[in-house]
């Protein structure tokens, strides 16, 4: 159950009608088993979201995920993941019967050959697709491939040189709009993974990213990208972590051709007792939208900045029963003030494990 003071993320203004109470009953299933040297995992969720004010947000959801990991030889391993997410909306924005359905599928395969020291290859491929029954303009196919080489040395950790190519294809976009808006993104990076001590772990990668839009009039991008995380355990009960990210993503909606995104997070999790824990998270994100003239009816955002502060409290009522309480506050500021908003969300949940 979640209460949101600004469910539609409207611009800050006086007046009522923006808050909403959502109840989300559901059933989750998790299964894992080891068949010889092959590890299999499966998880699934089925539920429905009820909204007291904005009924067009009511939706049924089916989510499933599965993974398989298997060794290949003495030093190599292959891992495959798959996920399926299906959402069905009964009403549209005017509260009329719609029956709109969207389905997202993700398939991922990765392989590596780990060694205690020396060089080893790493590779991965991801396929992601979205199909919508009502709004075909949002349909897309995304292909992401990566290939690299890693060098491991106990005294320094693991250094990885990696090249990634991401291609976004929208099969119905050109026929509905009259122009091709696909974008290819290429990244070359060098990363380091190292445990400085039993209480400090560091992972950092940096490099160059190039965005190559196909549409005439949208300028390309060439600049730095990075992804870093650090985790510190001052005591066994307390974990403090930080993360910094700058990336370029080919946009899967119709608001922009591609987006340059920066994200910074600081979090802390404290184990209060054997049954309870609390976590605090502060996040700041920045986005620079490129090619925002796709839809004449949408005003350009140009760039925006969002700040989020959230807290969570978990308590194990019994061996099989857990309760959670969440509170978050978000504030967004855009170059176009039409998109400014603030929102506070209070939610609680209770789950049973069988």
C-alpha cells in the first residue's frame, strides 16, 4: 500500500486532486535448485494495482525472471538470464475502457574465464524488447553486446578493458512519424575491482562514450563516462556505500533521441537487531535530453535535476512474516519549469514466506 502526494508528477501548484492511495496485492514465487554443476533460479510475481483516485493507473501485472549458471571446463562459466513483464491497463486517461497491454522481455547471456592471476576473456549479449497493443510507436528492440579482456593480480585486483555497443531499433516509429530516429551508442572503458580490506570494496570504470543518432539535425555526442561503487563496513551491522554514474542511453520513449544521464547515490544500512534493520538513501540525478522535437505536442524539457531522500524500516514479525515501511521525498527541477514537481510517498507492505 502506498500514498503519493503527487501521483501524476504535476507541476507545483495549489489545489487538490493530485494525491492517490494505491493498494497492490500480489503473490510472489521464488525457486532455486542445483542440478549437478548447473544452478537454476526462478522467481515470479502476479498482482493487481488498485488506485482510489486515478483509476486509469489500475493495472494487472505478471513478472517472471529466471537464470541459469553452468561451468564450462575447469575455469570458465556461462550464465543466462531471462525476464518477462506484462502489464494490462483496463482504462485509458479519459477513464474509457482500453484493455491496453504492454510486454517487456529481456534475455542476457554472459561468459567469462576467471583465474587467480593472469588474463581472461569476458563477453556478454543482451536483447530487450517492448511490445504494446495500443501504442505501437513505443515498441522497440534493443541489442547490447560487450567484449573485453580482464587481468587479475591478487595485489591489485582485477583490471578489465571492455568495449560495448548498444543499438536501439523501433520497428514502427518510422512508419508512424515519417523519419528514422534510431541511435547507436558505443563505449570503451577500463575498470578496476578490488577489495582494499575485508571491510572496503571498490569497483570503478571509466572511458569514452559516443552516441551516433541517425536522425538529421540531432548532434552526436563524444565524452567521458564512468561507473563507480564503494562499500564500507565500519562494523558488521553497518554498511555505508556510495555510487557515481555517467552514461549515455538511447531513449526508448518518444521524448528524446538519446539522454546523457548522471546519477549519484549515498546510502547506509544498519542492522538494529536480529529482526529489524533500517536504511537511508540520498540520490541526485541529472539528465540532458538530445533531440526533443519528436512530438510537437510535448514541450522540451532540455535538462532536469532530481533529488530523492528515502528511508526504509524492515521488521521480521516471525520466521515467515516480514513488514516494511518506506518514506521518500522527490523534488525535480527542469530548465523548462513546466516539468517542476515535488512528491512524497509513504508506503507499507507485509509479506509471508512459505
